[in-house]
């Protein structure tokens, strides 16, 4: 029996031959029409394929253009306000042809002058390109100390230069990794953290060295080292102008000079440094003897030890922090001689990210509050707070976020400001009344839609996130949405200018909503909220995220059948976890994820971070690790997943991604797996950053559109 031919207007279907009629003619006519129909159908298919090819070509060109623009954005990894509040200095990355060259330049601007910023460099001239970083003002605000590799690529040395411009003077001839210069209060010496002969540095975010032969051999501890700021004939360790003073077997993470210049406060732990930050204690150390005395052993993590202006006490931030340098917690103080540490901000509904003493009883600090940054003065004795600034941007001093710096009196500051609608630029002036100093990104305009604050309730707790609307939003249409889960887990999604490094904001330019939730475990809602996922990875935080998705579905025209999910690091883990727990997402991108907490414990370079979260090692309580492992529920996965990772990632090693990929292949789940050579947890090569984003965007386009 033949299927009837369905025709539109103007089409006449042939009818069967009449009984006894010329059946051969009827058959010939039918064959001719069938061939014509086949030809038409083939043409239609070809036209559709051509349209698809052209659409894909247009899409790919659009993705490439947006990534080129993002790659050409100038960034400022560091800013420093002079102690007297009269000059601002900053580091600017040097971008050429849309690529990060690995070089940077230092600029200084006199705030009272209309003159242009001047460049400070250890190189031969203003146009030479070197890596120069880690700014430190002299106490009298007349000189600037910094590191430069102007003599030998990738080998930093310490220099000082007049802030008003002039020749830079070299202070060291050392081999190894160095960071964090700080002048002594009298301006005669500079302290640095120096790991002698270390082949690399920068912490566990960087690529791990290739290891063969005997593993676990030499440890390169970062030691407190004093450099004489006065001219010297010989400037190496043997000359005495450079003196390593902290013990060889201890790794110093952060430190501060006492006001009299006689003692250091420091956070330190036995090496290896990458792994043991999570068990660091607070020490004091006399400059003369270099003997470390522990005055506080914290329950969780500590950061930013800072000596009070009268030398009587030491302040620091304590909290559950999953990554060194991404600081959040509560403010504590302890007497300089030791004793009981006092929590000065208990139950505060925020996460303090940096502190600075401005009076013996008063601090200036930055804090994450909801989705915003707040800058306040804080009276240590009474707890009274005066808010100076609140903005929907991420500002903090020190650690991996060094985009805010205040003068000695806490009234004037410099900041690198950026949000979804304003590219990064340097600002300075009275806090909250800053003036823009740079115009480096004036040509860059937002290529994405409006950003809205989203708040919802989950398990009785308040949760917050950001919703980025599609560019050219039309309220009459329904759009796909990708959920972007941050890493950490102790971190937060803030407003920011998107980058070409695994930032899903690109998708807004292609017609997507992008949802940035801050579930339990994040900063911004207080320490109780940050600790709410302890021994519960994946469960409560996924409930928070899904409740947020439901809140967005009620507030915006999102197509519930076109949802995607993506994340890096802990966000990569949460992506792997999510697709084992729900089939609501039709596509996923897992970057540097964790598929199996049990095997991960023995593979990563930083297992100490896991104890505060899981309560015990994997050898003592394997069940708590197993219950939160995506691999435990792997047979539930149906979501097409793109998996990407760096070859030499020590935080989330590549075998974790291999394990997830192997399971998806075995189960027949659509996937793609890409391992990037030479890369660590934080990708450094411009081509790799771009390739990840191109793949992610195309993955979502193929599966959600």
C-alpha cells in the first residue's frame, strides 16, 4: 500500500490508473513525478545543509570576533597606593595582537598633577618589554621596589627606582623564585619571600613540574629574606647584603613587619609549600635571630597577618578557605605576645577579604557582602562599622586579588575597577570618590546583555547570584541558558568584565542567558554559609543551584528544555556531579573537574585542603568521599559533556577527567575530551585559553540550539 503524497496549495497528486486503462502510461507518469519529487527533496536537503553550513560559519566567525576582542582587553593585575596618598602605581599586562606576551609594565601617576603617568622599569627604555611586578612603596613614598626579569627571562631580581622617574637600581643577584617585597619601617631594608633554586613558583595554580625518577625529593621552601636597600658592591647571599633569616624547613606564606622593625608576624608551615598552606600557623619571628615562635594554631585557615599600628596586637582573617590567596572569613586579633585569639566579627553576614590597620583600634577592610564588595572602617573594640563604599564589583588587597590599595590613613585608595558593563581601568582618590586614571580599554564595549541580581531561598537560607541577559534581548522570545558554577568552593561569582579564559559570558553574545549562582560554600553570606557544605559536597550546593534555576525560570523567559551547565575546578566537579544527579541539562562542559574523590586524594598535589571539608583523610573515612563522587552515580548520566583539563594540573589532575571520559565512552554518552599540553590549573597560553572557549561555545550551540 502506497503512502498518500501530501501536497500544499497548487499541487495535484496523481491518481491510480483506472481499471482497464493504459496502465503503462499511468506507471510512467507516476515514476516521472516520483523522480521529480526526489530531486526537489534533495534540493531542499542541500539548501538546508548549505543554510546550516552558512549559519555555523556565521556563528564561528561571531565567536572568533568576540574572543579576539576579549583577548585584546588590557588587564591590570596589581595596584599600589603610596603611603602618603599622593601617587598611585599599577602593573599593566602587555598584550600584542590579542595575545598575552607574559610581559608587563609599571606606571606611576601623581594624583595632584595633570601630567601623564610615567613608566618605571629596570629595562633600557620605555619601550622595552619585560615581566615586572610586585610593587612596594618605601615608607616615605619616594621610592618603588619591584621585581623584574630584565636581565634574564623568567628570573626575577629586586630593583628600586625613584617614584618621580629615573634609573632603577638592582639589589639582588639570586637564583630561584621570589615574591612579596616589603620595606622595613625605617626604609633601610626590604624583606622578600625567596625560594632559593626553585625551578618555578606561584603556587598550585601553576603547572606542576614534570616528575620522573625518585618522587618527593628536594623541597624548595619560601624563606623570609632581608635585602639591604643601601648600595652594595656585591649583592648576592654571600655578601651579607642579602640574608635568609627564617628556618630552612619552614615555608613562609605571608608576613608583616612590626612597627619598630624588630619582629615579623608570619603565617608558615613545614614544606612543601603548595600543600601545607591549609595547616599554617601564626608565628612571630625576631629579625635578629630568625627564630619562629607559634602564637596561634587555627582550626581552619588564616590569611593576611597584619601588625597593629601600636605594635600591641596582630590582626588576621580566619575562615574555611579552599584556595590560598582567595581570602574570605572573619577578623581575629591576638596579642603580639600570644594568648587567646578573639573573633572580632562573629556571625557577620559577609566574608572579609582584606584588612589594614589605620589606628591602634581601627581597621580598614574589604568584604564580600551578597554579590557586592563593601569597603568599611571597623572599630576593633566596639565593633562599630562605617561604610565607605559599596559596589557590584570585586575589590580586595593582597593574595590573588590585588586590585585595591589604600594609603596609610585609610582615606585615599587606588583600585582596578570593572563590572559587566565597564572594562578594567585604574581609579584613584578618596575612597568612594575615585577618579579614572587610565583609558586603556576605551575601545572595548559590552557585547553581552544586562546583568541583574537574583536572590532566592533554598533550605531556608538566602542565596544570591547574577543573571546575565542575552544581547539584543527580546522579551517575547524564549532563550537557552547556561549555569556557570564557580570554583573553590570558597569563592564567589561577582560582576566582572569577561575574559577569554573559560568565561561563559561569551554565550550572552550568542543569545543565551548565563546564570552565575553563589550556592552554599561561597563567600558573601558569612562563615556559617561558607561552611555549610562541609562533609556534604554536591548535595546542598546543587539544591541551592537548582532552586536558583527555578527562580530564574519564573523571572525570565528561559526555555527549560535548553539548559546547560559549566564550571572549572570545583565548578568542574559540580558539573560532573550535576549530570549524575539530574537530566534537566542538555549539555555540559566540565573544566578541570573531579570525578572520584577517593582516587583524587592520592593524585593531587594539595591533599591538605580536603581535611577541613571531609573531616578526615580518605584512609580514615572513605565513605564520606565516596558519597560525593560523581563516579559513584555515573550510570545516571545522559547529558552530552565536553571535558577539558591541563596536562600538568596539580590541583585537579588530568586522571580525574580521564576517569570521567572513560565512563561516558563506556556508557555511550556523547562526549569530547581535550587535554592541553604544558598547562596547569590556571591556563597560561593564549591559544589554549581561546581554544577552550571556542570549544565550549560550539558545544552549547550544537546541543542547545
